[in-house]
C-alpha cells in the first residue's frame, strides 16, 4: 500500500497493489468477470484466460488483450504472478477444477452454484484449506444497492419480528438456450431453474430470513425439452418461526418478468423487484426516518440484463478481503449452505413434496448424477 499525502489540500490517497487474476471458463457469464476485472475501477489486473474451447478463449484473449490457454495448469505455470483464479466453467466441473487449481496455491473465486453436491463442497473446502488458498463463491446479488439497503434496515432492527419472506424468479429461457451446448439442462452438470437461475435468490432468502428448520418443494418441466425442472415452488419454516415461499420458473412468456424479494415484519415491509432484485418498489416502516425517500431513490437502479451490476462490487469485496486479511461476504461456507438448501429442495421434489431439512441425504434427487 502506498500513501500519498498532499498537505496543501489536506488529502490522503491510498493506493493498493493490484491483484493479478486469471479466468478459467470463457462462456456466457465470463463477460461479467472480465469486464469487472478490466474496468479500472477495482485493484485488479487480468493476466490470462483459459478454456478448452480455444475459439472462445481466443475471442476473450483478443478483446481483453491477454494470452489464452486451453490448459489451466499450463497457464498457471507460465504465469506464476497470478494470485486469484476465477472459475466460470459448467457447474458440474466446479469441484474438479477448484481442487486442481488449489494445488497451485492460488486464491479462487468460483461461480454459483458452488457445486452440485454437498460432498463436493466439502472436498473443495478441504483442498483449499490444505493449500492455504481462500475460496470465494459468487453471489453477486447480495451487492445490489437495493439489497444492501434492505440488509441495513434488517440489521438495524427496523423490521422487528420477521413474519414472511418470499422470492419470485419469473424469467424466460427458450429451447435454443439449452441447445447452445451439451451441458445446460442436464442433471450431471447443470440442474434446472432452482440451481442455475434461482440459486441467487435462495441465497438472498436464507441470508435475510436465517436458518431453515424445514422445507417442501414441488417441481415440473412445463415447457422445455430438458432433463431438469423449468418450474418450481417451495415453502419454508425458519427457525425464527417465520415462513417463506419460493417461486422460480424460466417458462415465463413472452419475456422476463421479475426477480423479486419480499420481506414482511411486525414493524415494516419491503419489496425489492425489477429483473434482478434491483429496485425498491415498496418500502414502509411504522417508524419512518428522514432518509427513507432518499434510500428508495438512490438504491433503485436499472440493469442491462438479469445478471445486474453485482459482479464488480462482489470481486472488489474479495480483493479487499485478501488485501486486508479479513472475511469476505461470501466465502466457501456460505456457498456450501446454498448447496445444502438446493440439495434438500431437489430431494423433496423428487419425493413428491415431502418435508425435508437442509443438508438431508440426497437419496432420490438426480442432481449431480449421470442420467
């Protein structure tokens, strides 16, 4: 860290050393990582990219002016300066890739969901612990301005006793989306709307509502020709006594409708809406404060797509955690918690909606298994 002091203007500027990053996996979500790392807004420097599909890797290489590789072991051997590796490969490969990369002793950011099985999460955590690497899991919606504002209200006690929390994900995915590659829509490598599109929103639900006591789930494949579900409904009882509801579908037609989070308490209620939980559409408390109107105005933002703007502040949080040797908001244990919930939901759905608990053995669920 360099400290520059301009005594005349009484200003202090802190300049942190840029962390050097490499990316593994140049598919759809890689753009959010690459644009964030190359934005100049955070202390990051992109060094290299890697993908087995060399055409994809070359495309990103040319756009971001860094070398590309088809083998991440070769990439890291040629670039010992890399400190953090972002993994954006198909979900079913996350465990293998993280465990392999951990052997190089680099810190790792892995896209959501962390893996498809709880046992894989445990193996990933163990591998990183053995090598001294830190493992971070992308849950960028926690960094949405609207979400951060609601979290601040929760932590300050403005809701009082929690009553009900709900999430709704009503997005559109066509058959062509699943025909772009051979892994989307499979049990072995992907999972359905719950694990891929709505795992972010399940994360938000448990982050706000707390530990889950029991849950039940029903799912269906309504419109798409895929192995997995395109629609799901679930209910929750939280240990606090509050209830929760979860609705997720990619069978919304003719276009994306919403991704929302509702929080109802004895002293107030909040609804976060938009395509990506990006707008405050309802904000009322029994004891209003002067800042409420500004909170609504300043924290409701437009987004270009359902991914939102969260990757940049998420990666910045990781950078600050590494540089200052402090916890990040979403590290491996939080990622594992999300998979425990997902696994239980899939188990309940596979069993016709029976009541389950987080982390229950996945006896009937096909998630993470060859079909």
